[in-house]
C-alpha cells in the first residue's frame, strides 16, 4: 500500500471517528423524543424530587406500597389500552374493578365457595361482560363509550345489591396472598403485572393478532378490506379490558381482605390517563404496552408522592385530571401535525 493510499485510509478513519459521536447523539435524540423514554425520564425525575423532599419516599415500606399501586393500576391500564387501541374507550373499568372484588368476596365468604372456584368464576363473569361490550360495538355499531357507560352504572348497582352497601369482610388468608403475598421478596401483584405485561408485549409485537389489532384501530375499513376479521379483534380487546379490570378488583380485595362496593370509584380516569400519558391515541392504532406501563408508573409515583408529601386527598383527582388534559392536548397537537 502506498503513502497516498495510507493517508486516504487515515483520513477516512478520522472522518468516521468524528461522525460516531454525532451518530450516537442522534440515537439519543430519537430515544428522548419517544413517548415511553420521555415519560420514563419524568418518572425518574419525580422519584428523585420526592425522595429529596421526603427521604421516606424511597424507604422499604413505601417502596412495597408503591410497587403494588403501580402493578394494580398497570393491569387495569393495559386492559383499557386494548380498548383504546381499537379507537374505542372503556368507561366501565372502575365499576368492574369494584365488581371483581365484591364478586370474589361474595362467592368465598357469603356462598362458601372454594377459592379455586371463586377466582375463575369471577374472571369468567368479567369475560362475559367484555364479550357483551364487544358484541354491542361490532354488531350494533355502538361506540364503546356508550355501552361501557351503561355497564359503569349497572356494575356499581350490582355491587350494592350483593353487599347491601356494606363491605364483605373476613376473606381467608389463603386468598389474601394474591394482594399481600411475596415470592422471593417480590410482591405478588407485581409478578402478576409483569406476567401480563410480557404476554401483551408478545401478543402485540410478535403475533399477527397484534398487528391486526393495530390495523383495525388505525383504519378499520382498510383493515377489513385487507382481510382482517375486525369484529373478532375488537371483541377480543373488550374482553381483555373487562378481564383485566375484574382481576385488579380481585387483587385489591385480597390486599384489603374485603370486598368493598365502592372500590374502584373513578379508577377509569387513572387507567385512561396512564394510557394516554404512555403514548396511546384516542384515534386508535397507536402506542405500546411498554408506554402504558410507564404511564402507570408515572401516575402511581405522582399519587404516592402526594400522599407522602401530605397533599390533601381532595387535590389528587384534580392533579390526575390535569395530567390527562395535558396528555390529550399533546395527542391532539401531535395528530394535527401529521395531517
């Protein structure tokens, strides 16, 4: 190799070395512009800020409480996310949360059913409710907002009928493990959440069913014309939403050792906020389950921080509502820029 060739190679290597940092910075910029990463940075900032103001925020006891809160909200938000991915919305999440806890307590305590029967029976009832929602949306062409609004009231009424307005107490210790237990010092609710998160990530990213769900939410007519069974995908999403909501109520019942008819009141607001903050769009067909998990973490950290900092509970819903408003505005502006 001549001197000219070696000098040329040297200049090329030097040029590549100069380009490498800019390439890395470009990757970092792209990562920071994704909703999931941006929200994760916000979560980390909130944790650091809350820990500085009150060091007990990162204490062991509060960490366990925070982990359970995020896990329970995360499960409900993942279910809600499936409905939002189709361009619909499920307003019954909070009421089904309450119904799930009341039903499992009613079956075990009032009716004396074994735990092994009460749990699948409660989930089956949630599945049937989700199936009804899906059928109304697909066969009667009713928006999910309307049918789930009906269920929101009916399910809460059923809770009051079954309990006569009083909590069903004295759930057995064997059942309470679902909300209070640990496996290798990891809270059981978090393990359930992690399993659901992993399953839904696989479903939406690596299966044709997941791709069809996104297609149905993005453009329902185009998806139908391309051979996607849109009705089945929408029904599946509403079933998942209802089952997840029922499961959260069952976990919370085990955590509190009772089934409360008022449990989950307004919980649909937190679940919807977690989804929209995590990058899902009300227009459907956009967002990821990991984004929902980060959104749930953000809401969980924010609520827990307000409690630890002695913020009046009357302000909690206001704060969550304002976070939802900001997320909706961001989603609206983002979609307008694409037009």
